[in-house]
C-alpha cells in the first residue's frame, strides 16, 4: 500500500472535487429548474477529472519515479488511481444522493417522463441510487483507464532511452 499512497491521496482529491462539482451543479439549478440541461453541462467535469489525473501522474513521476517515469509506469499508476476512485465512488454517490441533492432522482424521473424520453418504469429503474452507484464505479474504471493511457503518454519522461 505504501507504493500507492500517491494514487490513494489523489483518489480522495478526485472524490472531493466530485462532491464540490455536485454542490456547484445543485447551486446553479442543474438538479431542478435547469435539469433539462444537466446532461450537457455535467460533462464539463471531465476537464477537472483530466486535470486531476495529470496532476496525480505528474506527482507520481516526480515524487516516486524521480522524474524518470515511462508510459507503462504512468499507465499502471493511472489504473491504480482509477481503481481507488471506483472503490470510493459508491460512497461519494451515496453522499451526493442523500445529502447534496436528495431530490435529484425524483426530478430527473419526472423530467424524463414529462418530456417523453422514458416511461416512468424505465426512468425509475435507471435513475436510482443503486444504478448510479454501479454507473459511477464502472464509469470511473472505464474512463479512468482511457484517461490514464492518454495522460501517461504526455506525462512520461521524454528521455528516448526510456
């Protein structure tokens, strides 16, 4: 575990950033009066997520690999970061759904049904805590692996002997 201290710390930072983003979304009305635009604007969190991955891998490169991290090492570090985020994400989703925006699921269900996007039964099956916990964990893994591969390419040591 000692070798993964940096990844764990950055997973906690990522989780705190995610919580802060949800507070922001809630504050600007994306979970109620502007819920129809939520699907578009929530994707802006990707900028923050990628920035956190860049900072995490730069931290790993400088403090663990002494500035000589290759792509494979960076990619593995990013995968470990993604696993930690995936493990923490159900708890983060629970906090979001219980304390930050407990009315979100009902609001999005009503919006989807009223706008003919889903039947009530399908919306209730999709927009619920269990579903979002699973989506957040598997989404963190899938997007994290892809992000790790790309970020590791740019953060690796530029030394051609690596």
